[in-house]
C-alpha cells in the first residue's frame, strides 16, 4: 500500500464533511431510500461548491477523482486497480499535493469567514 491508498478515501470523507458543514445536499431520494450521492456527482453538479472554490478546483477534483477520461485515482484505489509504477507514482504525488493544498485552502476560507 502507498499513501494514496489511505489518503484517497480520507479525502472523499473530507469532501463530504465540507458539504455537510456548508449544509449542501449530499444525499438524494432513490424511491423511498435516502442514498448518498456519489462523490463525482457532488463535485460535478454542485453550484455552491463551484461558487465557493471555483471552476478550476472543481475541474481538477473531477479529473483527479471521478472522471473516467481523467486520472480517476479514487476509482483506481477503491477497486484495487492502483498499482504503483513510474506513471501512477507521479499521478499519486500530484493528487496528494492537490488534496493537501485543498484542505489548507478550505480551512483558510473557513477561518477568513469567521
């Protein structure tokens, strides 16, 4: 296992926490069942998310973690498909740097708004 195997699911939980703290919708009704919305849909379809963090952050997050044509590292890790190699190591390093940057940026915005 590598750091990305731990950080990727933790980052998904962090994103859901950001949505919950901002009181943005994270679930949808599926018949009579209240289901969690997939992380890709949360990022891609949330206007409040784009308004707060911008289209660039939304694009990077979507490409890194949920776009089938992008790196989609979340899917690779979740389904046991992520195998460290020269190519994937660089992708994982970029994703880790993005995650850390986003978490600090989100915290700075939170402090600034208080």
